C-alpha cells in the first residue's frame, strides 16, 4: 500500500512565507499603512486580496510577481526530498495543503522543476484578472472553530482520503509535514500508524509539546517526529519504503456453498495472502474493500440477518488495516 505525504508550504517546503516574500516585487519592498492596517485576525486571505490589488495598482505585472516568487528559498533538504518523491510515485503519493494560494505554489514548484512530485495542490484559488491583477478566493467554507475561515486543513485531508478510498485507494500510512498552528487540526485526525512531522521550534512543534504536557501522550494518536531539514524526513521515508512488507490473511474465498453464497475457509486450509507492498494487485484491493464494506454493514447491524452466521463471523475478521475511515 502507498504512503501519502502531506505538506504545508510556507516555512515547510519553502523557508519563507510566500505572502510576505511577494512584497519584494514592489519598488519600495514595503506596504503602506493604509493596506497593512486592514488586516483582521483570521481573515488573512481577504487581506492578501487587498495586498495583491495594491501591487497591481502600482503597475507590477504578473510576470514580475512570478519572477520574484521563483527566488524564494527552499527549506534545506526539501528539493532532495521532493525529487525522491517524484522518482518513487509507485509507492508515494504527495499533496500540498496550504493557506497560501495556488498560483504562488505552482510558480515556485515549476521554477525548480518539481511540480511533478506533487499530485494535488489544495490552497486558495488564484487567477489573473483582465486588468492584470491577481485575484484570490477562499479555498472553501467550513464549520471548524479552530481554523481560519477560508480553510480547514482537516476537512481537506479527510475529503481527499475519502475520495481516494471510494476509488479503491487506501493508504498504508500518512505522513503530515507542517509548521504552523493551522496544521494542528489535521494532525489530530491521524491514526496511530500515521506520523505528524512538526518543524522543530515552530508553532506546531510547540503546540504538540504543550498538548502532550497538558493531556498526556494519548492526546494525539499519530507518532510525532520533529524535523529540522528535509533530509530527516527523507530518511524517515526511505526507512518506511525499506521495511519488510507486512502480510495479512484474507479469511474469505470466492467458492460458493450449497446455498449459492460465499464459503468461508478454515484457517488451516489454503487462504489468500495479501502482501501490503507497492505491487499489491488492484483486484486484491477491490476484494478487500468489498469485505471492508461488508464488515462495516454487519457491524452496524444493518443487514446481519441476510448473511449466514459463519459468513458474518468471517467478515468481521477482515484485516484491521482495512478499517480506516477518516469519517469514523
């Protein structure tokens, strides 16, 4: 099964804040008080819309903005990490979930030839208007009281995992890499086999430390692995790829019993063995997902009377690694 890498962008993939870096495209490299004073807590994207409008009003062309964004420095080790991801797409998927904007992120990644490493970019949509100014829109609406009004990263991650599962893709592990306060919400929804990787000394690292001190280690299910450079994350990813694949018995066969239904096998007889590795056949995945859905339905007592007792017992023994549902 694949690993999913989830990256924040500012102060994670790149070593600066894109929304601050863009000010360098102005002749004075500063904003007037009339713009800076309009910021309101939790309304950063709306504020950046006014910043980009001001930049456009000063006659700064989009090409100039792009050229400045392409000079933003990467966090040490991140180019090598993303290069590794791009070379191992059969085992690693990668998405970016950021409160910056889609255009800045695309420009930066394209500028260094690393766009192919990232499967999806989830950020505030940006576009160039007919007048030549960049316009920003909130990524989505949500009801999470912990997150900025324009984006809840937990909702983004849960929706992504749910859609992938519906398409037959279940990840063996999720590695969430971030630095900021808005990365805590998605970190708390990870499972015990996942990992949250906060940048050392940054807000997320401090918040996780405080959370563990106040509520104990059980306050977060995922393993916490702090990092200082992309090289540490790369080593962790390599170690995961090199680990010996696990095996699980799928206690279910496709033979039929006398009633025309599936016939469970005894554990001592021949069974299907599914290896949890990158080359797992899609047919096996589909079989396991069908069993997973059957197990959930039976467990919820929605259709228990429709299945023989032995089948109900076997269905409930589907490997536990299949039971992950971000909405549970």
